[in-house]
C-alpha cells in the first residue's frame, strides 16, 4: 500500500524535477523513507529514492531515444 500511494506520488513527475534536486533534497527523501520504515509504514528494506530517481531518468531517456519523432540528432 505504501509503495502504491506515497512512493508513486513522490516519483510521479520525477523526470521533470529530478535534475533540479540537490544532494540535500535527495538526503531528505532518503530520511523520509527511513522514517517510514522505522514507523512500519513501509516494509521494503531495499527501497532507495536514489535508485527510483535513476530508474525514472533511464526510462525517460529510453523513451526519448526510441521515439521516431524525437528531434535529437544521434551520432553515427
């Protein structure tokens, strides 16, 4: 339930704002997830916001590169 609601809301627009996050912002997310684990809202030990942010960035990059209508020039 925690993953489906809270983490989904945190990561909804990640590609739009993750590049603007400072190290302090990411540390705040990590602290929030640690507190949620301590208060037993989350049972996932391996849940790290940095991994979620990186996965979202990779997903966006793959979607852009696989889009035939993208305007980026690829080097050959």
